[in-house]
C-alpha cells in the first residue's frame, strides 16, 4: 500500500508543478508581471494540476493482483 501512496504523491506533485509552470506562462502573456492577476493565474494553474494529478496517478497504479504476494 505504501508504494502506491508514494506513487500517487509523486504524480500529484509533478502535475502541480506542471500546472504552476503553465500558470506562469499564461500569466506572463495575459497580465502584468507580479500583479494580483499574475499570482492568481499561477495559483489557478497549480490548483488545476493538483486536481488532475490523482486522475493521472490512478492510471499508473498496478492492478490489484500484481501487488499481492502468492
């Protein structure tokens, strides 16, 4: 169970980081640097990445029969 939780945490972290980077790119194009809108775009991108993380992590989890020792 612990390896699966570590995998989920890693995937969520990476997706959050990617969402934050995407938020920086969108904010850099759409708003003035270091304004409130700039930081809201970054926070929104990171939140979207964190929300998508468990969806991607579910696809990386092994099937239930593969983790059991027989």
